[in-house]
């Protein structure tokens, strides 16, 4: 109903005034509901605007691992294939190499012509098409039994036992190859003990309890400890050391797995701390010439004459800043400068020494000019970081033995992350230490081009297959 004017209100009765008031109250209620609805819409739009101004964190703009990136859906639920099958343009076709001395050769000769029935056995073939099929032989475990004779000396009544051969000691129930296989599958391929028990039974016909498998891995860790300690000594004595760490769980508590990498090898440590005390305990009184790491403060305080920051970490940090502030030219120019420096490091061998030094001087001057700029808001902390660590950015351009990235440490820790995700936490302290010792020995062997399984076989003791009779072998 239309609202009355002031003059009309004076002529209204009491009941008519009450009716007008009720209409006004209904309109106020409706307007209040509309305001609340619009207020909620405004809050949603404000949150959406805030989200768009701060893109989500990913492996491209932060230190987040790629496994945590959001995966886009496809119509089939799988990632679409972007490349066609086969060799790409400009690349030679890759074919499976043939074994020069196969174990068995089967000749498929032509004997008769299918057209006229002529005898073709004496005709020399124009060409021979070679194809090979690879098969596994039947695997059957061999059991070596020892019979230790015990006699009592009739003269002095001293009880005597026959001496067991090397590799067939009384406390051994698995040979070194079987022990190496158990350790290899568990340590390198992250196979849990229950699944490992099924593999041994189904593939090899070997029945082994879970406790027996655990004991084998424990023995492997003990056997690897001396060699791991020697590798650690060689790493800490190196001129250039890289380091990184990742989280872990031991017996229900938070631990940290550290890795130290040099040209001498890869050394793993699992400790309760992520602090400076771990590095100090590892290095002792040693001091490296260059320490390469990310910006974690304990790593920056590592005992070394110089430090090199991992530039790919800085590229991702700058990308995060660019995503938030696309028009900040400083971040784009700094990112371009770091990429140019990395590329220049890769081209060191194709440039003359004088030309390379000239390029380095130009990059150093560009870096100084970028660090002289000033701005406020998001990203100012990165500018301050690079000013503080100015001397730690381009060390790799002045030394051939220093890398611009810390990828060696990340590659060394990636299997440990997979092991943690598949196996869960270590249930005991010895399990963590055994894993670290084995990881040290195997990672170092892998860098040296050794076969990991054969490395474990040699680690597990004396070979015993030579005790078999020739006919059995």
C-alpha cells in the first residue's frame, strides 16, 4: 500500500496508524534480509579477489614438491598424451640392442618354395632377420646343509666340534645372495616385509618369517656401518659440500634425515634435530671451502669459507613473487639474471677464459644495480635476502667444482621420501640408522657406477655357491 503523507497521518485513526506501522516493519525486515544477502555476496567476492591476487602455491613458485601440485582433470581421468609415439623429429630411432652371444640360436630356414614347390635348402639366403626373446630361467633355491660333528676326546675328555667353513657359520640361515636380495628389495624398491614375504614365496619358493626378514635387514645395516662411516669421513674432508634435509618419523617421533654430498660420496644421517648441532657434530673440526645449500639458517652457518645458495630455489621464490605482483619488474629482471647466470655456467667450456670472465663481470654489475633498487610491500624480504647474501649468489661462476643448484641432495633424498610415504615411520632407532648406513653405501656406489645388488652381495659376507657340487651348479 502507498504510504500516507504527514497531513494524512494526522487524520488517521489509531487502527489505521497501526496498519501503517506494520507495513513499514515488513518493508524493514525485507530490506534487512536483502542487506544481509548482499553483505555475504560482497564477502565472497572479496575473498575471491584476494585469492586471485595471491595465486596458489605450487612447485613452480615455491619449495613445495611437485607431488603436492593440483592435477587438472581430463575427460578420461588421465593425463593426455602430448607427444606422439616413436622418435621425435630430429632424434634417431631407438631400438633394443641385440645380444652378441645369445644362449640359444634357433634357425628358421627356408626348405621349399610355397609357389612352385622347388627345393630351396641349398639356396644361400639374401639376408637373415635377427630377433631375440629374453626369458628368465627357472629359479630354484639351493640349500646347503652343514653337519657339525661333535666328539669327546677319550684322552682328556674335552668335547670338540668340527669347524664350519667360512660363510656357513652357525648363526647364518640365509646366504649372502638371498640376504642381498631381501635388503635390495626393501631398501632400494621400498617393498614392505609382508609383501617381501609373498615375493620370496611366490617367485623363489623360499619361506621366511617376518622376523627373519627384519633380522636380515638389521644385519645388512650393521655390515654397512663401517663403510658408511668411511664415506662420511671422506665427505667431510671434501673441499665442496652440499647439504639438505627432509622430515621423517622414528618410533612415533619427529626426526630429520640429513644428506651431505661431495665428489667423494653421499652421506646420510637421521637425527632428532634440524639445527646447527647436527652439522657441527658431522663436521667436527673440519672446514669446507664452499658449502652449497638453500637458505635454511643452520646450513648458512655451516663451517665453510664461502657459501653458494641454490639458485633454482631462488627462481621459484621469485616466481611466487611475480605471481602476486606481475608488474614488479625487479623480480622479473632478477629471475632473468639468475637464469642467465646458470646458462653461462653451462657454457663455460665453449667460451674462452677471457670471454667467460667478461660475461661474469657483466652479470656481477647487473646484480649490483638490481640490489640498489628499493620497494616496499611483498617481495621486499627477497631483496633484503639477496643484499645480505650477495657474496653467496655467484660463487659457482668463479669455481668449476661448485654447482648452481642443490639437485644432487634433492635426488639423494627423494628415495627416502618415497620410502617414508610407502613404509610409514621407522619403528625403531636401529631401523633408522640401518637405513641411513645402507643409503650412504648404495648412493655412493650408484654414483660410482657400481651394480647395487652386487654391492650388497659383497657386503653380506663370503660367497657360498662354490660349496655346491659341480653337477648341482
